[in-house]
C-alpha cells in the first residue's frame, strides 16, 4: 500500500509539473500574440536603419516588400536615419555615469560604508565592462524604443574558493549585467507605465539544448527556430527580402522564464523556468534586490522616448520613417527627371524606324539613324527644365529631419550656420541638441542608477564570504579593499550619477584655472608642488620628473600615507620635509584616514619630519 501511495504521489507530481509547464507556455503564447504588432514595428525600424527602406507592414500584419509601380522607376535609398542614429549614439556615449556613493550622514560608519560601496561599484563596472553593456542597450533603445538590463548573480563567476566531491571548482560567484533587446521581454500588461506596475514578466529566448542540459540536467528535444521571431535572442537577423533564407538557431529550444512579483499567493514571488514541455525550475524569486530588501524583478527598463500609458517606448526612428520615405521619393523622381533631360525622350512616327533597336541602343554619339523615306524624322521631346519645387521640397524635408531627430546641422554634419561664428554661439547650439535629447539622457541615467542599486543588493545578499578588491588608491598605488555582506548597506546610501571627464575636458579646466590665477599661492607664484601636479594632469609628468625630483617626493609621501594605515614609518634624512609635511597634512584634512590609530601614526610621523627638517636647516 505504501508503495502504491508513493507511486500515486509521484504521478500526481508529474501531472502537476506538466500542467504548470503547459500553463507557462500558454501564457507566453498569449503575450506573444498580444505584442505582435509592436514587434513588426521594431523590425521595420531595423530594416530602415540598415537601408532596406522599400518595405512596410502589410494588412496581414507582416513585413512585406513594396513593388515599384513601373519597372523603370528608380528605387535608390538615401539613408538619413542611420547617420542621425549614429550621431545620437555618439552623444549618448558621453552619458556614462560614474556610480559614486555619498554617505547618508557624517558618521564614521556611514562614511566607511559609502567608500566601500563606491569601490565595489567601480570594480564591478570595470570587470563587466559596463560601458559596453550600456552602449549595447542604448543601441536597442534608440532603434526600437526600449531596452532592458538583467542583473543576476552568476555562481560560476568569481574566484575559486574550493572544489566539490567530483573535483569541480567551487567559485565565490559574482554579479553579471546583461543588455536585453525588447524582443525578449513580455510583460503581463502593455499599458504599465514602468517596471513597478508589472505584476509578472516573461524573459524568452532561443537557447541550444546542450546549454539547457548543462544548466538544468534535463534533456530537451531541439528544433530549428527562425531568427528575429519573438522567440529569439537579440542579433543574428537579416533583411527579409534579400533572397536568402531566414537564419535559424539549430537544435535549440525556447527557454521561458516567468517572473511573478510577490503577491498574496506567493509572498516571496515566483520564478518558473520552462523549455518545451519540461518544467526546469520553480521556486521563490531568487534575489532580494528591492529598496528595502524585498524580492523584486531583476530587470531595469531604459527607453528612448517614453509614451503615456505604454510599457514600451518609441524611438526617433519611428518618427523619421515617413520623412525618409518622402525624401527617397523626391530624390528618385528628381533623378528620373534629370535622366529625361540628359538621355531624352524620343518621338518617332509609327513604322519609320526600328523601334526595338532604338529602344535598346538609344541615340549614342555617331549613330547613323535610318528612317523610312517620306516619314517624319525622330525628334526629342522638350522636357523643360528641372522645376524648383524639387529643390524646395528636398530642403523642406531635410529641415524636418533636424526637427524630428533633435540633431542640428552642427551635430550631424559638423556644419555651422553662417551667422554663428563664435565659439560660444556654437557651444550654445550643441547645448540645445543636448536639451532636445534630455529624455533619452535621463532614462539612461535612471537605468544605470537602478542597476547600481541592484548590484549592491546582490552583493549584500550573496557576499557572505569576505572578499578582497584590488583598487587604485591614493597616489596611483594598488589598494586592497576587504568587505563582506555586513559592510554593505544599499538602503542607507545616496547615489550620485556624476560623469567621468575626458582628458581633453580636464586639460581645458586646468588651463582655465591657471589663466584665472586660482592656483597661485598668496605671493602670486605657482609653487613647485602645484606645478608638478599640473604637469602630471596635463600628461607631462615624466617631463617634470626629468627636471627635478619633487614629483618623486610626492609619490613617496603618498606611499607612506598608505603604509601608515598599519605601521609606523620613520622619516628619512633625504626627504624634502616641506613636501612631505604638506602631503601628510592633506591626508589628515581630507578625512581619508578614518581610524584613530592611523591618525596618531601620521601625527608621530609628522613630528619626525619637523624634527629632521629643523636639523637640516641648522646644518
């Protein structure tokens, strides 16, 4: 009886798992159908960006090629969308917020927490090449209107901390951030204004069955999946009208991850993973990544232009497509008219010449034209001159491109208006372009800030073993930062999305400070120490070191500041005591030395410099 009871329980469990897998599949198909019209719009945008601009969405809801009205019609493409998109991406590439953390209060504990969190974010940004991830997501958002970041904990990343019974390495794990295209994301409602209003979300993409078996240990029958369908991951697409077969993902299956926000039925949320008819995983939401430690969806949304009452945003490509169609039409009709003027339209009397030969060869220079005696000689029709309306319409559409895209001629073509010649005026024009892109810039800033919060929350949840980060500290020396989960507080900190300045911007600011005299001492002179720092900032540090040794003294003092954190250091006779005293005093005043013991060691070290400095002066 007990055996039969166990078999019955197993059978019921198998039925339940199969029913759950079928429910996830049905939910996915429902959302796929509900979002089909949006996907066709994204595909149309991608075609226009790539230059395939003679296509449209058919009444059946599919992308279809547009046939010419006449076989002789010119159908060249004069792509203004791609360079405009490149310009916007170049401007947005400067939006790379350097995630720094400001202390919640002036207490030593909050200052220490903020410093550690800043180091963690800098290390994660460098390790994951977060700038490249942001660029990839921005390309999707500018093309299709929306992009997503997925912030997850990868147990197969990080340093090796041991081995299991089978000899496989056990790693400490680390945070991963992935840029996702909108083709992979299926919310439960298309009218949700942001991620907070989404109750459940499906992430679906084509995955090789070998990868599914490696991750979940379940063998799934593979199949070929066409690219650029709602099932597929981003990338690998082709134009649908180039005469080639659509690329497919071979021996793959759709990996469907359904995330459900915490509710009455699931207080900890729910994650269900399905491939084919197999339920691969079910359980609570894995990450405590909310503002107060609650479990949230591990996705961050970024839009180009947000729409009221819509989850997916729109892009400038959507707005430029009608203009691009009109521009192509004007340019092609203009070229056809010019062809008529140059090649001519010949009028011949019926039966007077060999019409087929004339149509095939035309009237090339030196051609002997034989026509029937007594008939009228062939003659060119007067096509008139090129109407001025062509040029006016072309200029009018070009101006509309500027208005719609938000990119002026200064940004797009590096051309200025003749009436604007001053550097200040040109800079104002560039600032106006930045203002027009403010919504896109703000979305990138907000998304990166949310990604930074989730990164800290995941470290808070999973960094149970003490970790060591190697960072560039004071003076350019390597600095080891040790932390664990107890040192991280993602709720009691404030993010600052500042920007990393380029070397050109730093040099320009330095020159401005020098010209205004703000770096001179009270006697109006530029000290050796300040001159050394300026040359180093301007990229001439090695040149300065060749002239004197003041920079070497500064570097030695900075290294001593690091050593004084853990041990006493004696001043040397050959030290430039004035420079050393300045650097050690700066370390005390900057608040970088938090521990009282370190401050006392620096004070004792300063006394040795003062004592030896007096002895040197007496000698």
